C-alpha cells in the first residue's frame, strides 16, 4: 500500500473499548456496515444522523425518568415543541395552545402552522378543563399545555385536561421544562407527549442546546421518529454526552435550587417593593393546590410583581444586581434575572399584573447572598420608582 492509502486507514475505531462510567462518545456520519446485505437492513443503524450509542443511551435514560416507552431528541427545546407538532398535525387541524406558552413556540404556531393550513387558538390557562375541552370544535387535534407557564407561572389541571381530551380523541402535548421531566411526569397523568428543553435543568450548565419528546404510545413514537427523519434533525454525540452528565446530578441540583428559590421567594413576599409572588409552591399562589397535588417539588424559577414604576426603574433594578446575570435562559447553576413586561403584549388573555414583572432564576449560590443582592437592588428600584 502507498502512503496515501495507509494514511486513510490509520487511527480507525478499535474493535473493543474499556468500560468507563459514562458511555463512549462515538463521532461518525458514516457507519461501516458488516456486509452488503446490512446496507439496506432497516433494523440496523446505517447512518450517523440517526444517532449512535450515546444518543441512544440518553434516550433510554430520559425514557426511564419520564416513564416513557420512547424518547426522541431534537437540536433545541424549541425544536422539540415544533417537531412534536409537525409530526402529528396536518392541514385542516386546529390546535389549542395555552396563552402563556413560551414565546418562540407561540411565534411558530402563529407564523408557521398557519402556512400549512393548521388553525391555532390561544386559550386562557385559567379556563376550567371542562370549558376548554367542552368548547373544542371537531377540528381540534391537539391541546398544548405549559404548566406552570415559564414567565407568569399559571398552573393548569393537567390530569383533568388530559383525561377529557383523550375521551374526545384530542392529543395533548406538554412543555414540561419547568419540572425537567422529574418533578412532574406528564405521561403518568395521561398526557400523550411530554416535551422539554433539556437545555435548561437537565443540561444544567448553560452550555448546550437540546430538546426531547417522550411518549408511551407506539403510534406517536413512530410519528415522532418519522418527523425527525423527514426533517433531517440530528444531535451531536458530544452534546448528548453533556446532557447525560447533567441528568445524573439533576435531582440534587433541583432540590437545592428549589429550596433556595423558595427561601428567596419567601423573603421577597415580605418586601414592601414586592406586591405579588408568582410561584406555585407558595401557599398564596392561585395554582398552589394543583402544584401540591401533582408536583414532587419546585425548581428555582419564579417571578415577582413590583410596586408600580416606570420601565426606567425596572432597568435600574436589573442593572443594580451584582450576583444575578441578565439573561433569557434558566436551569443552569447560576442565578439570572429578566424583566418580563415586553413579552406580555403578544398574549390574548393574560397581560395584566399588578406591577412590573421580574423573572428570577435562583442558582446554586448561597441564598443569603442572593437576598442581600436583591435587597440592595430593590432599594435602587424604590429610589427610581418614586
Ligand atoms: C418553557 C420553555 N420551553 C422551551 C424553551 C426552548 O428551549 P431552547 O432554548 O433549548 O430552544 C425554553 C427556553 O427558554 C423555555 O423557557
């Protein structure tokens, strides 16, 4: 063999691998098949886009956590929501989407689904399950839930909606990112597809995008898998490994961040500059009874309404924070804050709150330090709000 040929064959994958704690990260677009017959064998992995060992290991782990028979992976959380809808909706269908849905999911429903002949109606999540499902017309194919909403935290009676919808042959899809597939398990409560942004708590380190959709239904799993194949979506093995690494510490991070979040929220509840807490784990919250009934805990994401003040005072409060980063994501180890009012205008129902809304994500820092930071920033707010 000439050097050019030898060089192509150098460094090929070893026949066997030693056993490590995590799965090996195997990178590959081309998959070498053992023989000619295997090339067209649908039961074998023939191309890397379908995902290799580490992606399959992650799917199995997520399925075990969510009580699913199968899980599909997407390049982002948003793609999991849009992918699940694209996989099952068709022209002529109507989809009912909760008004508090993550804004880019709403944008997809408004700008993309309509082009494919799917009608979208945004419903008030405070509506009773009976009214929501009872008033659904014959074209309604799917109800999309997000409980609690990730900006204003209204709770929905997910089991009741899922049961009524199933009786009518309507599918339910839940964005379960707040509960991370761990604090609440939608499939155990009758939901057909449980989707989440693994980017948030499961990844846990604010450095990787991924989404998942989990189901117990064989027909739906086939549809979700076909949707991914048709759209050509793929997730990298390195990203899948990162998510799997995050999954192992999810319970301890959630326990700590949920407890710190509650401690900070309770302190805020007594602050004169705070008029309302939007946190379903607090007894004062309208969704508390549903949360206590269905959830095993809380994560570290909630919102507060401040005493009325101009946007300039809200900006001064945010700019005064030293330990909270200003950023749109959540679920990582670090504390974050955003103002929310700019995101409420697109809603059909839930726009009015008693004052400017701030969303806080409580990280793994010491909660006392976070409270001290909030105290000094609220003093700045008071001086600007007048
Ligand atoms: C509730 C919710 N769902 C979905 C997403 C989308 O996740 P990703 O950023 O991975 O697309 C987000 C992101 O902020 C979110 O907050």
